[in-house]
């Protein structure tokens, strides 16, 4: 096995310069931010490291009615951000809090968690459920990709080699919206066996207008349980209906057996986690009337 | 191979170094500067033995490139002692027998110190959360948690 021995290191001060370095060094260049994936994987083909940490992309700010979260925001920054402590956005902070250890969360970034395309990543499900959009910069300019279309396969995203994720935009959730994140890992710091992010939007009387249920670690990419969403649509949300939706979700997913858990066990977890997430999101939607439009 | 010139402020002392692009902060601290109180365990961010503070935050130095620490203030276990006196947290580890083989200790203390710097009177749950990235295979954590709580201003108790 050849070892990880990059011979070049750049710390660009602007995004144009970063993209240029990625192009100049071609496929042997890799962007690095927190390093908590790359420095574990240590891919031997990497010859050039393009350090993104000086790009001023660490922020959680309001933008219009919604919010934007910079790709270089640390996971610990998401946990602590005052913008993410209440209402549906609090599911984002909950997902962040569930990741690794405090030391890892002080290094790892939102961009890394998304762009590495790891099937068990904890940030994608809630961000997809909240209709997040990835804003991407590359040599062809800036483009926007809905996060639901961002993940193409295990470790493959919509990001091209000469592109860098700028931030995630999340529109204001409609009135009467709740969101939640649930996860089970083998130990307190292990990757998710299954994770789920949900959003429930109700009318004034507790009927489900729209729901998004996104499951992680049960398919090559984060996966929407569309049949389960159909179960809820237009109906008055009850415990029995939530149970039905959760069972439907577990029939839809495509988990694998691996060192962490069997596919069968993962399907069982999907039922319980989806149920809890829907219950919490629905309560939030009813209790607070969700975020103001 | 290119070298990257960097400056590290470690325990208040300035070090100007030329580092290779793939050197980790841990490697530089131990092998280039001889500060061997910081330990190398798993080299993959699982065990926390390499925990140091970078600009006041606990991080795993095995996963950070030395080049990425350029210009940053770093605290290692050697930086806690003042005027030949152990830091109260270190003294608490001694007093409460929170050290057995000692390999995890410096990492645990730096993780705990990061918590106490932010929250001087944590409860047991908060202490356990702060050190959950630090593996200790000897103590079972009880003595460690006792020591951290005892070192706080109010000398919190296990619940």
C-alpha cells in the first residue's frame, strides 16, 4: 500500500484561487477543511491539498425569510448557533450535536459532512427535509442544486472536481411546521446505524399538508421515504397513522449488512426512529404553529 | 517536496518551523518539538489521546495538518502547570486516583479543561459528554469524572 504523502499544500485566500488550484492539479488534488474524513481515509493518490479554511465561509445567518449556513461552519458552530435553537431549525442543531465527540465537532465542517457523500452522514437528512439548497461555485460560475438532488451515490455528489460548496440556503418553513432528527449509533461516538430527519407541515387543524421523511445509512445516499410521506398526506395525524407511515418507511429502505448492523436490524430501527421523529415533529407543528411565514 | 513555513504558539512559546504538507500537528508536537505529553493512539480520531487545544478549543491533533495550525495558539498538557505547580485539574486527577496507565490522561484533562473554560460548574452529564471522545481502558471513567467534578469551584458531586 502506498501511503498518504501529498507534496503540495495551498491555503487560498479566495474561492477563485481555490478552484484554480483544484483545476491546476487535476484529479490528484483534494480539498481539505476539518480533515476528519480525509485524514482518516488518507487516500494515497492525493498529491496536492487545497486547504479551504481561510475562505470565510463559516457562518449561520438570516437571509431574507430563510437562513444560510456556510460550508466551512464547524459542526460545533451549528450546535451553538443562536439561529438554530428554536422551531424547525433546532433539528439542525440536534443533528450536529449527535456527531462524534466534541473534539471532532470542533474540527469537522458542514461542507465536509455533505461533500464526502458518506451514506451515514448526519447532516443531510434534516437539511433535505427542510428543503435545503446547495449553492456551489466553480469555474463556470455559481449554481444551485436542491440538496435532495445533491447525493448521487455512496461517496458521490453533484459536485464536480472544479467546484466548491459555498453554503446551504434553507427557506423559511411554512406556518405549522415541525422538524426532528433521530439517530442510533453503536456507541456514543460511532457513525449512525440509522438516522432520520423529518419535517411535518400541518394545516390549522392538525391535518398533514406535507411531510418529508429522509433516512440515512439505509441506502447508498440519504433516501426519501416517499410512500410513507403519502400515507400521511392530507390525513389527520394520529399515533396509528404515524405507526403506519413508519412501517411503510421500513419497507421502502434498502439497507445493507455490514460490520455495524444487519439489514434486518436497520429496518427495525427505521420503524422506531421514524415513529419518534414524526411524533416530535408533529407535536412541534401543533404546539408552536411552526415558524412564522 | 515542498515545505510549508509555519508559526505555532505552543504554551505561549513561539516556534517557527518548516513542515511537510502531510505532517500532522501531533507529529510536529511530539517528534519535532519533543512535547511527548501528548499521546498518539489510534491516529484516526477515535481515541482522543492526542487531544490538544487550538485557539482554546479541544481538537484531535492526529487529524489536523500542522500547516493548518499556522498562526494558532496551542495548549498541550505541558502548558497547564504554572510555577512548578500542577493545574488544579491535574492535582484533582492525582488526588482522586483518576490515572492508571496514564496513556489517555493528558487527552482527558485537555477535553475536561475545554469544558471547564466554558462552563466552570458542569454537572456529571456534561462532564461525561465532554470526555466522550476520550477512550480510557483502565479506569471505567468513574474516578475521572469524580476528579473533574472535584476540581470545579463548587466541587460538584456524582449524582
